[in-house]
C-alpha cells in the first residue's frame, strides 16, 4: 500500500492559511446546526457529524479530479465490469473472506476458482493442486517466495543455521513486489540485467547465477516493461542442464500476473505452466486480465508437497477449522465472488474472445504507431496486449517524456519511463490495452497523437523537467 505523510505543517485549525474543505451553501442547507457554509477540517476529525448527503457530495466532488480510468493506458488493472458483477460485489461487500465457517458458500466459490485455475494451467492432478486467493499478485508472489525459501531451508537444515541468507534469481525487469520480497524476507536478489535488445530474463544467464543457496528462479509471463513473455520452457531446460552438471536442483516460479490469464486462451500450445515439471508455483492477478475489479490475486502450487505445511495456519476462534495461508487476515469476499462470476460468465471461449479483442487492438495500434517516422517499436502487442515504443533515431526535438506530457494534457495517461540496468539509456512509452479500450478509443488516441506531433517537431529540443515525476497524472 502507499505510505502517506501526516498532516502537513503545524498550523492550528483556526489558522486561515490551513486548508479546509469548501462547502457549497446548498450542501449544508439541511444540516440541523443551521450553518450552511461551515467547512469541515481536512486533517483532523470534524467535531460533529454531518448529513449523509453532505458527506457524500464533499467526497464525490473531490474525486472528480481523478483521471478517467478508461483513458489510463498505464494500468494493467481492470477498469470495467458488467453491472451484474457490480451487483454481486455489492451483495458480498460485508462478507469476510477469512470467515469460512460463517460464509461457507463464498469459501466454496474460492475453492472452485482454484480448481479451475489448476485445470487451466495443466496441473498434473488438478485435485492435488493447492492454492488460495489473495489481495493481488504482490501478496501471491510473497506467499510463493515464502514457500520457496522454506522448502530450501528444509532441504538444507543440516548445513545452515536458521538465519542463513539464500538467494533468488530473476530478471532485472521483475515487478517491484519481488524486490520487496527479497528485502522483507532477507533473500539476496540476483538480477539478470538487460543486454542490447533483450529486455527480459536470459535462460543461460539465469542458470549461471544459481548455486546451492538459490531458492528458485522467477520467470515472468508478461513483463511490465514491454509486455513480452519470458522463455519459461528455456529457463527450465537450462536448469535441467545445471542439475545434470552440478546436482543443484532449482525450482521455478512463474509470475503470471498478466500472462497467466492470456496465454492459456491465445497461446494454448505455449509450454509455460505446470506442464513443465520444474514449475512448482504460479501466481496471477484476477484484477488484471482475469477481468475483475481490484483487488484479487491467486497463488497455486503444483501439489501440497510444494507448499510446506508449517506455513499454513489453522484457527478456530471464528468457528470451525480454517486453514489459511495469507499475509492478511480479514479481507472482503466480493472480488472472489466476482472472479467466479466471470469464470462462469465467459468460460474458455469467452475469455479467448475478450483477450483476442484486446490483442487485436494492441497489435493494430502498435502497427499504426510504428508506421510513423517519429517512433520505433520495441514490442508489438502480440504477446500481452501491451506494447512499448520509443522515439526513432534522429528525432532530436522531443523525447518520450514530451509525448507523454502532451497526451496527458488531452486526458490520456501513457507512461514514459527509463529501462533498468544495463539499458538506462533507453526511455520508452508503454500502452496497455485492456478490455474496454476499444478500436474507437485507439483511433481517438492516434488522432490526438497526430495533433500533438507537429507541435513537438517544432520544439528546439526536449523540454527539461523532473523525470521522476514525468508519469504523474495532472490536469
């Protein structure tokens, strides 16, 4: 979650310079206190209550300044669901997912979702696979990492003290949650850098970083940097060869935050999942290409042997015996219900149609942008419905940050950012095409891009600005 500082400054509430919410007299007309313009404080609790309609209107009006989520091409998170799904979520908003004894049907829907995913990801025996819902892929990755570390500790109990520091191998392009895992759980991150036009994990380089202290290798099915799949099967083959040479046997976790809900439907012959014996666990985000509002994720293990029993807690003080493996305790059940609804609603063919439509929009838009002389494509949206592009060689009057800024002025959020080591020299724009980003919206984006390009070409050079704030949304 985001960390927010407390109240800025030390001014008292009676200081006129301290900000308070402005109150339209119409909002306060029905308040029993009779003061139609009394403004509530911003950084402390008001002294008394106000009417529900007034509180609603104050919050509603502040939220008007948020960006339009349908025009946000930075986020992978679902921004549209059917009204029926919203009704179901509203009906389940008071259900606590952890309380499986009180809400047994909600727990049963979670179990069914796990079984469906185990089947979708080709678990050798879907009935033997174990899994759980989470608040998103970040928590799912933490749980998978914990299982990897504990299995490593069990295998090496006779050689290392309990506080020995193992390592985890992954590409430098991994999502920040893996950096968090390594920091929080005291694991050494071993990062494979980018090289040339390779923007994700190299199998041989990953195997070269592994040793007897490696808890696992993370392969990403759908890099957030450019939307490309990492070569999971090749990574597994390189680790098979490592075992033959050295005896070091390293498991693989697939971070399928996005791709695990795309590849099964659009790339069914691609071997990346439990068909590969070395893959022991997989995570995905139900709230990304799983097509559910945030936040829900899923973590699955090939079998119970891959998830150490000592990590599973059982509590009975809510009634019944409830095994749980999670970083959170109480959390809403609405998103799990919405995931089950979406599985039922779409089925395999429905998911295939939705994801194919997104990929078609991405590849079509990428092709049209790539045809412009000002830009060069890095990816084409033919794996994840995501593509990245940069300015063409010889373009000197503007850079990707200028393009992002000018599109932002027209309501679009298209993030611009630099790549990590060893390609910090490369700055790109990325477009994420989700369900709801239609061909019509893609046409509008391209129209706006066509309109800002002549102005950008007339600039004497890229505009100087704070690159760290370049992708923030401003009106």
